């Protein structure tokens, strides 16, 4: 995972509403987290957009996957 300046390493399961996070390897683009819904088997439904006025995307992701939160 490329390290983004002014960011903190975390996992998908630690994301919360309002975080700007990089969710994938080999990318430094961040998305705005709208909602996270933990599932009993360790997965997390993550809903995000690319800023005000953009379409939301929802995807199930493993909670243990790495993410970076920009601050």
C-alpha cells in the first residue's frame, strides 16, 4: 500500500462516517465514508462517495483489510 502523507493506517472495520480514506492498494485517492455496517462473519458493508453531490457506492469488504485515513 502506498503511504499517503498526513494519514493514519487502520483497518476497514475501524472506519467511521465522515472519514476520508484510501480503501485499496496502489492508490492514493481517498473517498468519503458515508456509512459502515459490520457483519457477524467479519465483513463490513462500506458506503462511500467522492465528495458532496457525488453518487454513493456500497460494497462488502473484509474488516481486516488495510485502509488509510487522511487527517
